[in-house]
C-alpha cells in the first residue's frame, strides 16, 4: 500500500473550511477562491472519491447585510446573521459546484446530532445516502438554534465528529497556517514545522500553547482536539494552508502540511469500539446458519435470529449468541427491541409488510458487528472480527 498523506489518497474525505478563507476583509464572499477550491473538489469527485465539506461562513456572510459586521454581536444577533448567511452560503456552494456537475446538499447539525446516539444514527444515515447517490454534503453548525452551552463553537471539532460519524479515512483542515509548529511561528522565529505526527503525546499537545493565546484558543488547540477525535476513529488528519489559490491541488502536489497518521482503519477502530462497549442492552440468539453467515463476513438477517432478549433501541449494542447460548460477538442493532421481536425468523422481503413501513433489511450490518475469536483462534492469537 502506498503511503497516505495527500487528499487523493483517501476514499472518503472530509474537508473543513474556515470563515476567514471564504470571506474577504469586508465580510463578502471571496468568489475567486471558492471557485478554485470547487475545481479541486470536483476533480476528487470525478476520480471516485466521496467528499464531504464542513463549511464555516454563515455568520460572516449574514452579518454585513444586517449591519452587524463592524461590532461585536450578541448571541441572538449572531443567530440572526447565521439565518441570513446560511441561505447565501448554500447558494454559493450550489452555484460553484453546479458548473462541475456536482450536486450539493446542505446539512445543518448541532452537537446533539453527532453525540446523541439516536440522532447520530439518523444523521449518519442521511449522509451515507447522499454520498451513495453522488451528492456532496456541505455541513455547517446550526447556529440559528444553538446556544452558547450547546455549540461546538469551532468547526475543527465538528469536522472531526463528522469524519468519525461517516467512517471517513481522511480529514483536511484548511487553515491560515501550513501545519503544526513547535511554537507559534508568528511570535517565535525559532519555531520548527512538524511534517508528521504519529501519536498525540503530551509534548505535541503542549505545542499548542496556553489556552488564552490566539495560537491556543482559536487555532492549534482546537485542531489538536480535532486530531484526537479523528485518530481515535481511524481517520488521518491533515492541516494545510487554505490561503493558497487551489489548496487541495497544492496539497496533492506536496505543499507543506502536517499529517496526523491514524494507527488503524476507520472500520477497525469502529469494530474495536463495539467490542469494548460496556453497555450491552440486549441479546440475540442465532441459529447455526446465521453464525456461519457471520463467520463468512455477512450481515445478520432477521431470518437467522431465534430469540430476542432485553429492551434496547436502535443503535444500542447487543450481544450475539449461538444456538448453545455462548456469546460469539457484539453489534449495533438496526432496530428497537419491539420491532426485532416482530421480525425475528422472517425473511427480509416480509419486513415491510410486518412493520407497516420500509424497515431495514438487516438486524446488524456487518460493518457494525465484531465477532470474538473462537477458543482455537485465541490459542493461535488470531481474530475473526
């Protein structure tokens, strides 16, 4: 496998753009820069990559029309500016990508949408479907309804949560700096650029400086927080200079940046998290045919489930047990306990009629389950997940 570290190396890529890059000094949209970036993203899409954009800029684009650009605004005024700016931001993205034949979808999220399990699954399902249909989601925090206590406050962490949600393998943070330095390079002439980080050590985190500094509070500190989220999800992260005219193309050609390299793939990280889940809400007993199908890498279908135990909701972790009752693995269930009991033992074609709506054809998708090693495999140190 070739070394990764450039945007084109990733199958599913999240690209985060800050307000300062999108807007000129007067708060107006920097159309030339956005069109150049759109051309970069269109090349990735044409090459078969799935691209998700996390775009700041709504508050900035809405402030000037409301006369708020030249003073510090209250939260309510920022929310009003976001309501005006979201329309302008969505239109800008739609218009620049339309020329390349790329369909844009606007998605507004809050922290609850990525951190609450039920809403996380709903948002993930929407984004997965958009990507499958060939659209490019453009995500922004829903500032019109969020309060100070319920906001991310920065789109670096939001982008990392989105990457985690959709199992992206690459995240690019376009910033006003070309990567991580040993100190703030604007005040320390001896600060050295760090091209790659393999692990977030206390020494690396200390390079972000004190939280009260610009380098720490609104800059590198939030990017390192994003890196911690991304790396735990098996997602590489790149900090690149967004001030360049075509920043993605520049990174692709080797422009200076910092790569935070994940130690595992998104799928492996996800399965490790499922296997270690302490809160198991229920248990499914499977017939021998279902156990064999899972061992071959299949998903768990309702027809192979003989008993449903416990009370759980969609997205909860459940134990999977064979005919003898021995636990063989764990998975995130795709339906609640009530629906699971109604469709157990039934074929997928019967589900819609039984439930009265278009339900999911699997109880546990293969990407959402992990199988424990059999006793013989444990002796050999082999894993079946």
